[in-house]
C-alpha cells in the first residue's frame, strides 16, 4: 500500500510543529532539532518538515511504498518515460535509510518515490556533505519555489471572494 509524502521547508520548526500538531491532532512521530515527521493513517500521509537553510515552502512530493516490488514498478515506469533524475540505493536521508527514485514533473516539481528500510542517527550520510551534486532530498535542480497564491485564493476575513474567482484557476 502506498502513502502520499509531502516535505515542506520551514523557517521556524517549533512554530510549524505546533501548527501541524494542532492541525493533525497528534504530535510528530519523529522530532529532531531540524526535522519533524508525521506518519498519518487518516489520511494516509507521510508529512515532513525540515529547517535546513532552504527557502521556506514546498520542498518535494512523493510516494512511499512498502515493498521492493512496488518501488521497482514505479522505477520501471519512470525509466520507461526517461523521467528518473536520480536513483539511490541504501541512502541516508531525513533520519531514514531508503532506496529512491527522484523525478521532476514538467514544471520542475520534484517527486521522490521511495521505500524506507529503517531509521538513521543522522539527517543525511556524511558522503552527501562531501558531494555538491548530491545533497539529501534529491538532486539540486534549481527548480523554482512554489509561487505565492494570488489574493483570490488566500483566506479572506469578512470579504466574500468575487464570483468566478478561483474556479479552478488557483488550485
């Protein structure tokens, strides 16, 4: 069974943990000085935050699988489409040991398809620090950060949203 994965870079981890703990109704299952993760069953979600000096916002999306076969199937589809930007085996990232396939959608949004095999004592393997091309959480592609939503899609206090605004154009 697959689990959807969302990884968000944050400026203030403690404030973000408080917010998401309130939103999800439970504390994170993993909490470090620079990282937090919730493994939710309803919805089936692996939600991670990290405070590692990157610009705040969406870091990447992903699909977490439970078996070698499920990951191989996703990897085969990505390879057939020539969409694999990086394949990793036995990597250490986000306090876990994993096999992964990294890809990008047409807009440059990074996707991580992965199977974790256990926890790790460090955020990433020491070799990741030594190689500028390989940094934890996939290759650094220079993909643009998510643009700020237009005013019509932000919460509005008291003022109603104009008719037709956000009719699928801001999803």
